[in-house]
C-alpha cells in the first residue's frame, strides 16, 4: 500500500503537543486550544462557551479533547451545540488532535477544543 503525506493547503494542522502545550503550524500555544482550519486561539476550557457557540455555521463537527482520558462533556453542552448545528464528540486529547488532522486533510469543516495534557510544562 502506498502512502502519501497529508495536504492541508492553507489550513492549520496540529503539529504536536505535550504537557501543557500544542504546536500549530510551527507556533507553540500554551494551555487549552480552540482550532479550526482558519485560526487557532487560546481556550480556557468548558467554562469558556462563547467561542464554542461561535462555531455555528462555520464547522459541522467539534472534536473535544478532554485531556489524557475520555470524559463526558459538561451537562447540556452537547445538546446546546447540536441545536446550533455543531456535533460535539468527546475523546482524549491525543485522539482529538489526530482525528482533527485527518478530517482537516479531507477538507471537512472541523474544529477541535483541546484541554492540554497533564504533566510538567517545559519552560523553554
């Protein structure tokens, strides 16, 4: 089977992540991250709902990286987002980052709200 490198065009892929940070198109973002093809921004977590609701009409699927393990979304959030036309899928942060890149390379209207991975945050 022949493999090919994923193409993202001008879209922003997740290049990597580690304890407390994400690397997006070469730039390091510390803390939580909300990313879609056109933009990446700091996201402070599920108390910060306005940016998630603002995805209505821009994306069809929101991948929710819940940290090292899968967890349930806050009560009512999934219903709230689905009413706006955004399907939310909770999963671990590593799985959400991988799925985001795959769907992005397919040209899908996807975003990811990612809680950072736990651990000691490097200072450099």
